[in-house]
């Protein structure tokens, strides 16, 4: 028997986030609202978190930081690993994985800088969203799960 998990195409993703000041009465803590950064998909509707594979000479953490710069034009501090998430991808279907099984390592990235220019700015737009709006905008169910059950739980434990 072949270990299917070892055949999965692996990607790294981060959920970039920031705190926005607010004094609106409906905000939970009067003062700090958490926003996450999502980018448009180049292959259809809905929004995504920055992602990509990693090069042989870098760690998954380094790849997550690099992808945030390349796809979303943001730099910051990679905080923590928040979990592995499995999904299917048509672009990663091959003879070893006809279903295109993939595994994403998800990280929280605290954004400190938004770049004025970045490698994919001609095809990507940045969207800062509150968590409820981000949950509505996620292109895939597994991303909603990562945001709600991974990132939000991590955030609650690390406030």
C-alpha cells in the first residue's frame, strides 16, 4: 500500500492579519478590529490567502513569507503554524494523484508593511476584510475552516 499523504502536493499559505483602530459601537473591543488580507483568484470568483510551493533551498516558513510578498505585497512577522488543511486542486492532478490531493501548511502572518509595488500586482488585488466578511468571501470551504477553526482559535489564545 502506498501512503497517500506522502503523495500529496504540498503548499504553504499564510493568513496575513492586522489590527485596525475603531470606535464603532458594534466592534467587540472598542478599539481594535482584526482584519485579514485576501487576494483575488486568477482562475475564478472568490478570494484566497497567499499561497505557493516552496523551493528546495527554503523552509515552509520562508516560503510562506515569500509568497505573501510576491502575491499580496505585504511583509511582516510569521507568528505561528496554525494547522494542515487538505483539499483537491485541478492544477495538481497527475499520474500519482489523479484527484489532485494537496496539503497546505497554514501560518498566521502579522503584517507590518504594505509594499507599493510587488511581483504580482498586475494580476492580484489586496482586500482587507473583517473575519465575518472574509468567511463569506472565501473561495473554498477548507479555507473557511482554516480561518474559523484554525486562525480564529489561534487568535483567541494569543490575544
